[in-house]
C-alpha cells in the first residue's frame, strides 16, 4: 500500500504531539536527551513552531485513512529544503513507509535541488534509510551528549 501526504495545520498540534511522543519514546528512553529530543517536546513548542515559522511545512503521513506519521520540512531557500523531523508510528515501522514518504515530499517540491537532514550517528537503521534514499554524508558531525552524535546528510 502506498502512503500519501496531508498538510497539517495549527489545529493539528495536539494530534502531532501525541504521535510524536509515542514515535520518539524508544530513542528518548535510550538517550535520555531532555534538551533536543522530539520525545521531550511540549505541545507549546510544536504550536509555536507551527504558528511563528512560515518556512516550516508539516505533513501527516497517511496510509489508507490512518495517520501513521509526520514529516516537517524547513525551506531554507527557493531550492534548498531540510527534513527537520520525520517519524513513523512504531506499529507501522519496517514496511517501507518512511521511504515512500520521503519520496512523496521530494516529488511535491520539484523546484528543490538540495535536500538536507541530520540523524543520530549511533542509529544504523536511520542512517541506512537515508543512505538508501540517496542521501550522502556531508562530513559534518556534532556531539549532542556522551554516546549521542548527529551526522549530516544531503542529496
């Protein structure tokens, strides 16, 4: 089954927050990152982000009629966008839906010639997903805390 995207609006903040907490719980529990983890964000942070930053676009990832995930992109310029967050709910992971969603977002924005993202260096499944989708390491890394680093990708 193919996924589709539905642009999320400010009134969807509560639903996005609930889904985000569930989706990021395993990573949050493992890394205990209270500063930057989406699993630690409050609904107020999501609301502020959606209301104050017009460069951000939020999409629900839809499978049939179910909302199974979320993607947030940040338009950095006319031709550069950044995946600033993506998740698939745990019960839907491992079925290729994240790949489909990335491809769908890229097709929605044919004017974009460069896509960027970062992910946790110590998470091979996440890195494999992005590399499988054609993203290449940029060489930039940043340390979040002991045992947790971010690596940066571009396509």
